[in-house]
């Protein structure tokens, strides 16, 4: 079983739609959680950290459910520029810079 | 302010050869980690260097080795290349190896193709 599991998609949505991604993690001792965005053939870039209380950054909302060991990312009012792969990431309890990435979920926003 | 720089950007090798990839961390960062990203997969942690020592290692064979220099730059070496080593190799820099270490800045990567 992978430590971080995501549905690879692709998710094809029209502009303006709301889309949600979930991911599950297996290590209950994980302390830090992130969503990274990766454009085609580019490096991953931090989209947002995920906090226990949930957090929002503009059109993006991230939530953490420790009891069920899953993380979610909600994107409202999708833009064409949101098309990318979204990587779910944990620290696997180390909190020392060793990050564990999911496979990624591909989003394609259509006009 | 220069971010993380990696070289070369692309390279092609044949099975059995050896390769060296290079990374300069972001200004102010002293920790370098290397990740391997196969096509269609997420990045996988190879190892981390801090104070010129390997601090953590992922599940990679000894064919993968590295080094960190006094100026914090780093090299990744892979010996006896296999077809399965074809991937994007990402370097990430951060500060220290405790609470700040999870904030990574990635370089654009070195794309290795093994024929």
C-alpha cells in the first residue's frame, strides 16, 4: 500500500466549475501536510499547507481529517490556468524535510 | 534572488554508464534533497544532505550516491545505469533539518533518459 494515495484522474471540468480532490495517507503519525501543483514537465511548486482547522487561499480550500487520515483540496470557480497535476504531500512523521508525495491528480479545465 | 538551479537540464545515457547531476540551492538555504520522479508518478525521496553529510535516505540502492560541498551545492551520482533510472531528477533546497526543513523549493530538474 502506498503511503499517500490519490485518484490520478484526469478530472475534466468546465471553466467556472467547482472540483474537489481527496487523498489518503497511511501513517497516522504524519505531522505536516501540503498540496503542491505541478505543471506539465515543470517542477512541483507549493500551493498551500494544510492545517487541522482547515485553511483557505482565494479560490482554494484545503482540509485535513486526522481521524480518517485524508486530506482534501477544493477549487472553486475553476480557471483554464488551474489545469495542472495536484500532488498531495505529507512528511511521514519526520518533520525533517523528507516529504512523501502521492501520485498526483490531473485536472484539465475546459473552456 | 536565484532559486534552485540544476544542470544539465536534459541528458541521454546508455545502460551501465554513470551520471552526475548538479544542484545549487536557493540563496540562504543550506539543506539539499534529491527526488526521482518517474513518468506519471509523484516524486520519490532519494536522500538529503546537510552540513556535507547524508542525513536521510529513501529506498534507493547504493548505486545512488551524493555529495554536498561547503558552499551547500550538491551532486547526485548514479552508477551502472538501468533503463528504470530514466526519470526527472529534482533537487530541492530548504533550511536546516528540523521544523523549517519541510518548506522545499524545487529546481526545474534534470531529465535523464537511459537507452
